[in-house]
């Protein structure tokens, strides 16, 4: 899967061409979920501000994933990059909820993924996130999902 940290850096650099990156969390190396016969994943959270609506942002994300070389294969399987919109806040309108076949916000599985929750604690969305999930739920995830390392992305 190439250099996983370089893939994250490339994704952030491509995003930066079209949106304002406000914060980037540390990188969390975590065990894979669902399809476990693969190397650990590198995960980080990125907080942006943008002029795109959520669907335009999704198009941009898919374009960036393709530029980096993502190829659709086994669901939850190995991939060069996977960029998700977990939460989306419209300025002055609060948190967006979208439930279509193309896009779901908040991401439907964020509550089950420690590799999403931990990076989000470093971003401004953490207060909102913790209004949706309890400390006890997070602690239970920590019992079942391992984080191998936490490092800086350095971009």
C-alpha cells in the first residue's frame, strides 16, 4: 500500500488546493476492522473550512482518492487512501445531517470506530462528538480496538 504516511500527506496537500485546512490530528496506526487479513491502517482527522456543499466536497474527495491511486476492491480491504466526511457543519446553521444513497452525514459507522473517534478529539468537533457518544462507549471501544502508535503527520 505504499508509504501510508506519504499517502495521508498527499491527500492533505491535494485537499489544501481546494479547501482551507484548519487542523490535522496526529496519525493513529490501528488494526484493521472487518477484513482483518491486511496491514494496520494509518488514520487521521482533518478539520477544514470550504465553500463547497457536502456533495461537491464528496466529488472533490473522490477525485483526490483517484489521483492518489485508490482502486475499489474488497470492501474494508487494503487501499491506498480512504477519505470520509464524518461530520459537516454549515456556518451559522450548525451540524448537517444527510441520509441519501450517495452520502450519509454523520458517517454511519463513526461511533463504532476508535480510529475515527480518537483523531476527532483533537479537532474542534470533539465537543459536538461527545454530545453524541458517551465516555463509557468510547472506553468499550478501547477494549476491542487497538491503537499501535500515535505520531505527527509533519506537513
